[in-house]
C-alpha cells in the first residue's frame, strides 16, 4: 500500500523539524512554511529549504506563503518593529509579548485548504503544550476544536485531521526524539531575534537551550551567549 | 453606555451589506475586506469602500487584506483562471465549482486577530445556510465549532464570538431586511464573473435575482440579462 500524504507545517524550528521526521515514518510529506512578518523570516525560510532538501520533498510539494496582515494587525513583539522581543521568563504563566493573536488558525487554515486540494489525509504541526511559552493556541483542546471546524467546513468526502505528535513532550524529549529519528537539528533555527548567531536569551532560545541542557546534549547552533537554564 | 465594537466581514455583496446594517444598530463598526484572488476583486473592493463611506466608518477602522495563497492553492473556479465559473443550478445539492476550499476559516482568522487587538466583542459575517450555494463552511454547525476554536485559542480575557444574523433567512427576506434597515443595496456587488454589468447567470447572480424577484422588488444593479428564477 502506498503511503498517504501528510501536510507538515515547518517553521524552520526544532519542534517542526522533529514533527516532520515523525510524519515521514508513515507518510509522504508536503511541507508548508508561512511568513507572517516575523523578524527572523529570512533565516527561517533558509531552514525550511534545507529541511525540505533533507527529507527529499519535491518542489511541487513545498509551499511558501506570505501573509502581511498579521504584521498590519500587530499586537505582538514578533511582528511589530516598535515592540522589543523580551528576555525569557520561564517561570511565569503569563502569555508573553511574542504571542501573535490567533496565529495558528491562519497557519492551519492554509494547511487545510492546501491539504483539501492535494487530497492529503493529515496535517502535522509541532505544537508543544506544557513545556512551552503558554500560547493559548498551542493547547490540545484548541486542536480538538479546530478538527471539528475541519469536519464541518470541508467537502463531505474530505477526511482530514490535525495531528500534534509532540504536544505532550518536554523539550528535552523532543531533542532526544529528534536524535533518535536522525532529524537534522543542525539545520533548524529557533531564535526570535537574530539570524546569524542565535541570541540565547529570547523565549524561544531559552526553551531550546534548556531542552538540550536537560538532555545533556550540546546544541549544534551558534549562540551569542549560552546561559544555563537548568 | 457606549456601543461595543464589532468587526464586520464585508465582501461587497448584498448579504454582508445587510449584515453590516444589522450590526450598526447596536455596535460601532470596524469593516474587514479580504481579497483572495477572486476574479471580481476590483469591483468588490469599490463596493467595500462605498459601503464603508455609507456607514461613516473612519479609515483606521477599515482593513483590506490581500492573501495570495488561495489562488496559488487553487481548486475553485472563483480563483483559478483555468476554470470557468459555471452557470447556476439552484436545484442541485452538490457543492458548486465556486467553492473555495476552507475559505471562511481564512477570513474569520483575520477577523479574530484584528478583533483581539482592537478589543472588539463581536465578529459579524453574512453567511446564509439554506438559501445558498451549499458551501460547507456556511452552516451554523461550522460557526459554532469556530466559536469554540476562538474560546480555546485567544487570550483568557478575550471574549469574542462570531455572529451570523442572516444565516437562516431566505434571500427574499434578506432583500426585505435590507430595505427595512435602509441598507445601500445599490452599492453592493454580487456577480462572480463580471465587473461592469452583472452576468445574471452565475450562482451568485441567480441567488440574488431570485431573492429580489421573490420579494417583488427590482434589483437596482445593471445586468447583461435578467432571467426569471421564480
């Protein structure tokens, strides 16, 4: 039996790269990347291309979309040049300034439209609930609700669901899972602030570095500084 | 007490214009228009501007977004230059070729992001379920499911819901409601095919003309032909 097709959302970061490696075990891949005005867009796009090459995904099954309206709408330090990206605070439960209002619905909507035309059966997203920044649109209840929207809002013959294979993993387990599956973590990019060397202190760097440190493995990326988060 | 703010999705067509008139009774308006590569984009945008002027909505509360990916993804006669827009068949229950895969999720996602930043409390959309083209993402169950995604995927302090005030109306009742509220139906545009005179025979023209004919009122728009649909 031939493999079914899965659309994987690939930001260029570690979580989505490991998610692609998980999806690749049972599915043919179609990779989607969305530029939404985030400050490190150029670097993320390079990571997306290299991850696509690594997994041997043919060009017609790679889609890069650019949406301007999240920057126009603002409300996030990731997209608003007037707002600085804060240093990480991994002990608070508050929603950080990097929250982009309702962002994941935009990404998933593009994935669903593409998947419906491609007749793919699955959409994979590397969302992480517990060991994460606390964004409301990264929780399991959110994805269950979105799957109901897909059931209601697509053609009757379309069977399509969002899969979140790493949502309950801690970052250290994501690092270990990536190494176990041979995912190319050295090609990924996580920093919210910089594109040549990672800053090491934004929310995304802090979560990544803590994951590597807890797993006892050295992160292959170059950093300006590598604080200890354990 | 000052009026609360509502984001209204305004395509430029009759249904969304009447929906804006309904919303304007109790709310301040913020109007959102999305270009998604539909063939009559220019004409719809003109209608959007004129409807905004009619309701006196200040420019900072009007947002026009352009998304290219629905055209890139294709799968619909509304966005694919290779696919002709079919003549209407108002007696079939099949989903017509004009269905744009999962389109309304894109429009609603933009509305939610904007509404969350504006701290609006409502999103109005002029979806019609029964007397319509049969798109799966225009049904009441779809919007209920989407409201659950909003509850799950926005900040805890955000209270925001999609309202569909005309979803159970027949087209003739939408025409009557529009006249009763003084909605500027003469400024709206519904045709999927043409921009100077409406064709009179696409799905959207047929539904509109049938509504006016059943209401016993003459549609103020110019048409190439006006078949009888009653």
